[in-house]
């Protein structure tokens, strides 16, 4: 036993996946402005995964790139801006256009942000619902009939969809 091994030594840090597993039910604070859903979703993911648990939404907006990547006239202009922020934490992130089966596959294995370009709305990803849908952290509850989940029927009606997800 090393002289440095004692009960005062810090525990090994959890991985973002371990933190996410514990924080999927983290509340999503409603968005104040209609163009900030991508900011809200990224900020929720930063907190839920522990990548940046103390960052506020204003700082998240500037991390994304206000006004070059996100602004009050266009909302988020390019999901590559979300990928860039996530990768700044030393994780690998992917943007992918998805059908429902692929979205379920991703949601069952990792943390994600979901975007319907028909809704023009981003949501944090909590995982899967018990009845086979996508469980989401939605900053605009009820917008276009979406609350805390996206069913196969809603997915089809609001297609096309893309996801930004973390590689495990």
C-alpha cells in the first residue's frame, strides 16, 4: 500500500457516461426565447453528462458561437457548431441524419441531441421510453405536440431528423 493510499485520496472521476446514467432525469428549464432550443439542449447535455456541469446558457451560446453559429434571426445555423463545442471537452461527437430505427439505436447506447428540421427544434436526449419511443429533454414542452417523448408516428410526421451524439 502506498503512503498516498488513504481515505482522503480523491475517488477516480466518473466518465461522462456514468454521470449521464445518473442524470437522465435532470430537469430541462424552459427556453425563454423561441430561437434558443439548441442552446438549451446543448446546455442540458453539458450538465447531464458532467462535461461542464456549471456552465450557464449564456456561456453555452457563446461557446456555440453567437452570433456566427446561433442568433435570434436564424437559431442554430449549423450542427457542426454543436459538434465543435462537445469535442472541445475531449470527447468525440458525430452529427448524423437518422431514420427512426437508427435514432432508437443511438438513443439506446449514448447521449445525444435530437433535431427535427420540420419542427426546427432541438431537444436533449435522455434515452428511450418504456414503450419504444425517444425520451427527450424538451425546452419547449408541447411544441408541435412533443412533450417528453417522440413516438414513431411523431418521428414520421416531423421528419427529417438529425442527431448529434457522443461516441462511447
